[in-house]
C-alpha cells in the first residue's frame, strides 16, 4: 500500500482545487444563461401583453361598430326577420 505523505496529500488537494475551479466556472456560466433566459422570458411576456391589449382594443372597436350598424338598421327599418 502506498504511504500517505504530505506530497501525496498536496497533489490530491491540488486536483480537488482544479476540479472546484471548473465547477465554479460552470456554475457562473449557468447563472449567466439563466439570467439571459429570464430576460428573454420577460421580453416575450411583455410582447404577449401588448398583443392582448391590441386585440382588446380591436374587439372594443368591433363592438362599437356593431352597435352603430344595429342602430342604422333599425332606423332604416332593415331587418332580417321575414315579413308575414
């Protein structure tokens, strides 16, 4: 069996430090990617909200126009009901 010496322990600790440095680097990369994804997600959420607001505005306009057309049809006595 190999004798445990200070030099052997130093080598093992150096190897552990190198691996920990790699892990720290990977964790930093993952943090940056998560931040970029979060930023992108917030942008997409903002765009979707804008689209819903636009659709809501168009719906309101269509409802107003429908009401106006109904009033015009009533005033001109245009209706789809069959005459008896």
